[in-house]
């Protein structure tokens, strides 16, 4: 029985699968080749290096993430960008960490950045403030997603009330007694928007 034809898409999908199962550091060319039942040299016809695989992984995840593109306010771009990255993190908790390796590339990344710049500039931001606002959004959103993923993966990271004396730390117990955990992701995204608005420069 002939082997299925190898393609860049199969290699990237396999890399994402491995990363989601074992973490992005587990992604190697040998590991991908073993899972696809091919010799590692066969991969070089489609991806030249492991770094190229990670770039393609990011491009694939962004293409599937429904990133905000088109015409909208910069506030809605931030909300849409944050929501898309959060969905991506939950769908690909291991592969998502590939974004630690460098800036995203590809058409989807460029389209959402172009739309973001247009939204900021059309509302009176100068270019420097626009750059800082988009950079801040990237840092905040990615950090929030990593924190979300870590919390989901490790319940042991939560504070054990039994180890915190209530007489000494009554306010901590008051916060831990909340019946539902507040959505700090939404809170911080809105705080980011308010902060950018406060720091903006140029005419409205």
C-alpha cells in the first residue's frame, strides 16, 4: 500500500498536533517524520528547517483564528484581536506557545496589522502612538492567553485556603470566597483600551 503523499500542510498539521499533545518544545523534524512514517530528509522538500515549521504553524493558526480584518474602530480591533487569540489558545494550548519564538508572519498577520494601523490613524493617533498601542496590545493579549493556559493546565497553582490563616489574611479570603472567578481577561482588555485612550496624542 503506497504511503500518503507528503505535503507542507501535513507536516504543519502534524507539528501542531505534537505541540498540543506535548508542548511546542517537543516539535522536532525527526519527531514529525516519525509520526508521518517518512524519513526525515523527505521533509526538506517542503520545509527547510525547524524554524520554518514554527513559522508555518503560526501562519496556519492565524489563518484558522478569524483575526479581525476590514474596517472598524481601534477599540473593536483590540477586542476582536484579543478574542481571536484567546480562542486560538484554547484550541491549541501547546502549539500556541510557538508565538514565543518570534513575530507572526504571513498574509493573515499582515492583514490584521494593516487594519489595526488604519483604525488607529483614522481616529487621530500619530504613527508613533499607533505603533506603541499595537505593540502593547500584542504583549498584553499574549501574556493574558499564556496565563489562561497555565491556569487551565495546572489547578495546583491556585492558592489553597487551608494554607492561608484567615485571621492574618482576611482580605485574601474575601477575594477567594468569590463564588465565580471574574473574567480578568475581559477586565484587562478594557483597561488596556482605556489606557490607550488616556495616552493618545494628536487631534480627535
